[in-house]
C-alpha cells in the first residue's frame, strides 16, 4: 500500500489504537458472539436519530423483537448517527424510551450496553477506517477528490438530460502519482467502493431470489466521507459483521442496496447475514407514513392514553407474518404465532381509525386482571387530579375503591382511561350545577319523583345493584300518572349528571353510591 494512503488512514483511525490492536479486539468480540452466524439469532433495529420514533419504525423494531424472542435470540438497538448534520436533539433518548414503553426493550443498546458495543456508530469510527484500509489495500476501493461542486454539476447535467444521476467514476483511474499530487492539496479525500463484477444473487426470506446489477445503473458509492464518517453502506456491513448479526430484518426500501452490501461482504471476505426485507407500512389510502403527520409518533399515542399492546396489535393485524389476523393479540401471543415465512411482499395498510377499538379490547383485558386494575386505579387518580384539581368538592372521589368501581362499571364502554375524565364523565368527579327550571322543563313532578327516589335509598347500608334499581325505578314510574318512564329517567339523569345523555341511570346511581345520590337528589328539593 502506498505510504501516503497509510498516513491518510492513520489519521482516520482511533488515536492510540493500532490496526493490529483493533483486529485483536474485534477477534475477541467475534469469539464472544460466535463467529458462526447460525450459532445464535441476533437481530438489530438500527434507526437514525434524525427524528423521534414513529409507527413505521416501531413495526420494524417489533418484527425484529418477536423474531429474536421466538428463536431465543437477542434484539439489539444500534443508532446510526453518522449524519451529524441531521441529528435531532433528544431523538436518541426518545427512541430507546419509546421501545421500552412499547414493551419491546432491546437486550443490547447505547443505554444498556452489551458485549458488541459501542452501539452508537459515531463511536465506532475506527472500525470503519480499518475496513476502508482493507478495501484500499486490496484495490476494492480508491480515494476520490471530486469536490461537492463537481458532483452537484454532474447531478444537474444528468437531470437536464433526463437521466438518473450517477457518479462518473472519474477518480477510479488515477495513477499513484496523481493521487500523491492531489493529496498534497487535498489531504482529506473521500473513499469510494469499486462496483465491479456481477452482483451476487441472494435469497431474501420475504422476496425470494434477487439480483440487482448495481454497477450498470450506479456510479461507485462513497463508503467513507472526508470527515472520517462512513456512509450507510459501509457502516451497516461493518457493524452487522462485528456485532454478529445473523438476520437483517429491515424495510423493503433497502432491497436494491443489498447488492452493494453483498459486494462489500465479498470484498472484505466476510460471511453475510440472512436478509428479510419487510413490506412498507402505509396509510389506509396507500400513501406513505410521513414524519409530518404529527399523529404517527409513539410519544403522541403514549400522551393520549393509547396502550402499547393496542399499537403492537394493530400494526401486526394490518400486515402479514401470521396464520390469521385477529384483534386482541398480546405480545406473548404475537411471539408464539409469528412466522417469518408468512410475511408477504404486499404493503400493510394501516387504518388508525380502528385504533380506539383495538385499545378498548386491550383496556378491558387489563381491567380483568387484578394487578393491572390496581395500576389503572393509580393512573386514573392522577388523571382526575390533573383534569379537575381544585374543582373537586369532595376528595373522596379519589378513594381507590370508588375508582375501581367506576373502572369496572365502564369497562367495554370506554376506549381509553382518559375518556373517564372527559366532559361526558365529569359528573363522576364534580357535582353538576342543575337549576330547578331545567328539571321543571322535563316534568312538573320534580318533588314527587325526588322524594320517591330518596325512599328507595333509605337505610344506612343500602346495597345498590343495577338490576334492583332498574326494577324499582320502573315501579316508581308506573306509579306516577301522566309521565312516561323515559321522562323520569331523563329527569334523574339531568339531576345526577347535569347531562341529557350518558350511561343508564341505574348505572349512574351505582357508580356514585347511595350517599352521593342522596345528596344530589336532596339538592334538587332544596333548589
């Protein structure tokens, strides 16, 4: 290798660590992971922290997670932060936070660490420089001195001619003397990979046999930029190799690039992993999910009360990979039922209008579990405090037994726990302001109805049930002349809640309890 190239690469290598030392380090790392790709299933989710985690990213992470867990393997989070100009503050933390919230935490990650770290690409630059050095030595790569201005001109000329922009491989044929001369004025060139020879065919686990002759349609790609940071193509190959990744499950947009990656594996003398390219997750109308849609970020769903299991359920239900699509599957069921061979090439159409119904199913399941129900009680207490705070006339409504009764009575009727602090349910937490005239407009027999209802509630330990109250309220209505049962119910609903619509009156009475019902009815008599 020419001396000037060795000097150049020495600048790119991690200070204080020689290529030989790096080789020994990576050898130990490979031994700890198992050099044989079939020894263990290791998959990775490798997003770029240029934005917060959204549903498309969650779906890719989920399929990797359930594939790993089905095969007793490891799920790795690696952050591809090499494009330093596009990093979004807080995005790296958000991605890991949201994976944990969704119930699909990585086994190895920037936060958790692990045997194949570091898990931030910006901290792995020495590995990429070593791989680039190996490619330069073998002649599979070369130095490129083309300026950004020249590359932009090439692009404009191609577009003007209605051709696909591509690099013209100008620096590929430079002599050693020309390279040395250019290094004198430009000591930080980029490194490009030679796209030569026939791209190997490969069997994608979703799309079947594929071959893309990239050399015929693309110019030689940059693999290491002049600032020492790699491009995606080199970084993903180097990291997947050194992290012992056995299966790469990623979006179908990377299917064509796989040919370049396989050529890199070949040039480096490494065994590639198995590839499975997942079809896109699209909106219901077939349009692409966009980060401009504020409602596709996981943070939005978490803040608005949607359950992680409901999101995992809907993004798998609309796609493939299972013998049948059914609502209500939990994560353990997704792991058990998942079959990668059942993933089809068809895009998955996501209908978020169905999400409330998915959430209703999963919320009802949680209510049915005593431990989970206790957690829901605590969450509802916090929601009531936040929504009503100083408006609470009686803090007994925060009593866990009262909260639990409300949750049990309304299960199956609300989609989210937050619904219970919406205006429609404010009567559960604060007493309504109901005027006599408002009740008088429904019936002139306000006092008679109120006194008879109070008669039903006599006795300090009155045990209210919906069935008992439905029967007694019907008898009460039948004993009144000139007023329909529906009007009696309407009057009582307004007196108890201040609203024209809502749950059945008997349920309202059971929810509020005999003491609170008496107070609200007596207030009617005194108004």
